[in-house]
C-alpha cells in the first residue's frame, strides 16, 4: 500500500470517528510526529559557542569533569 493510499484510508476512518477522546489522542500523536520531524535550527550565538568550544578542545584547553567540579567548588567559597 502506498503512502497516498494509506493516507486516504486513514482520512476515511477519521471522518467516521465520533468519540472526542479518541480524536484527541490521534491528534496528539500527529502533533508529536510533526514536532519530531522538525529540525532544530541553531542561533548564531549557539553556533559561535559550539565553535569556541571545539577550538578550545583543539587547543588543549580542557579539564576533566573532576577538575571542573573542584574548580566550581573553589569558586563557591
């Protein structure tokens, strides 16, 4: 069955459903699916932050998680 045929069958079935709860559930599923398909677009600021982080990695400007946690603790005192 092709996508077009399947879509037509679904529309036919939907048009016969009178139960509001079922229709709301179907709508929620369709809404979630459409949100999953959308691609997140990075802002210029986000792209710049990622690029800066990657440059730091290339330049060896990194610390372990443990060291980072220690630095944070030191800054809190």
